[in-house]
């Protein structure tokens, strides 16, 4: 298996998708910042589901990563929802 593809990089990829949908990063296709709260919430939900489904199977580092990412993304989501 390719060492660059692991659980942590997968979670980081999902979090990047959330940041794009929150308008924090440029959309790689349109090269514009767009807000799509529905898709952002959906992707956060996927990360939450992965956290629950992998409980007890992650390293301490992976647990910390997923907890920190979820915390940060939820704060950013609430802030974006207040603006929208």
C-alpha cells in the first residue's frame, strides 16, 4: 500500500473538502470561493461516522487528529452558518 495514503491523509482530504465547501479554500475546479453549507455538513457527518466506526482501532495520534479536525470544522461551520 502507498505510504502516503492512510487514515490520516484520508481524514485530512475530507477536512479539505469541508473547508472548500465553507468557502475558506478555493474550489479546485472553478478556482473560486463558494459556500455550500449542505455539503460541508455532509462531509463533517462522514468524518463523525468514521470516528464512531473506527473507535478502538485508531492510534492515539489518529484519535487526536480526528478529534481536533472535527472540533475546528464544527466551529468553522457554525461561523459560516451564522453569516449565511
